[in-house]
């Protein structure tokens, strides 16, 4: 099996590395060994090491497994939850309804 080579922009690589470090910190705060996390997440030790290094070649599902083991799976729901740019683009694409002009009340009237 050939190794996947994933190229990221530097800012993206930095964010992934920071995520890996946060996962490692969370594991250490819980006093979980690498072996414990690997067994509970059903991943190998080298895979966990790559995750904690922020390696982009690791499948997203593996990151999810580690989040689950650490009790942080709810954090996944925060990713891309707010999308101000997307909402603005969506609003701009919505058709603008045009209304007929209001009828002016008729003046004058009946004499009586």
C-alpha cells in the first residue's frame, strides 16, 4: 500500500498540527496512555502518533475515533457551525420579489 502524500497550505498545516497537540494534551490530562487510547479507538500506535503530530494523511475517521475516546466528540459539531460568508452568499442569490405598486385611494366620491 502506498503512502498518501497530502499537501496543505502552511496555515492549514499549522491548524492541523495545533489540533494534534490539543488532542495529545487532552490525552495527557486524562492520564491515558497511548496504548489505552489506541485500544479504545481501535487504531495503531503509529496512527495515534501521526494524529498527535497533525499528520494530514490520517483519515478523518481516525481523528473522530480519538475524539470519541477522549470524550470530545461533541466538539466536532462546532466545526463550520456558523458560516457568515455562506449565508451572505445564499442571501444574495435569493430572488428579490417585486410587488405591484400600491393603488392610491380614489378621491372625490359621491355627492349626496
